[in-house]
């Protein structure tokens, strides 16, 4: 079973995501960018779902560090955010994210995007 790391400072998103993916993937939780970097460094992560707006280290900074410090080479990152503006989507993709999902996420949209990235 493939493993997903969810990086989000709000517990409700961890609860919802776990329910959505539980039949197909293992979900590991991180509540900050720093915690995510540590868990990624331990290995075994196949995909990262990362919130952009987090206190202290936001999603963009965490993503930058993942890539620049070569913490998880080749691991795809899907950004999650409540911001639906087109420029935010462009910024995510320009940063190198594999995909972008808006919150609140629908179960079908989230699972579909994960499957598209992991099962291709």
C-alpha cells in the first residue's frame, strides 16, 4: 500500500483525508512544515499532500526545502489550499507541484487527483 504524507495545521483535514483514502492508501500526518521535513527524511513516503497556508513554515517554503535539500527526490507534491484564484494555481505549478486541490476538497476530487498522480 502506498503511503501519503498529509501536511496541514488543521486536524479536521487529517480526519477527512484519512476517511477518503483509507481503503487505498496509508495516510501519515504532519501538522507543520518542520514535522513534514523530518518525516520525509525518514523515507517511505510516496506522495505529499501539503497545505499552503500554515503558520511558521508555509507550504511553499516547505516545498522549496524539500527540493533544494533533496529530502525526498522524485516524491510528488499536491498542494491543498482554500484559495481558488487562478494565480495561486499557477504559482503552485510554477513552484513545481504535481497538482493542486482546493479546500474544502470533495472526496472524489481528492481521491481522483491522488490516483492520477500515484497510479499512472
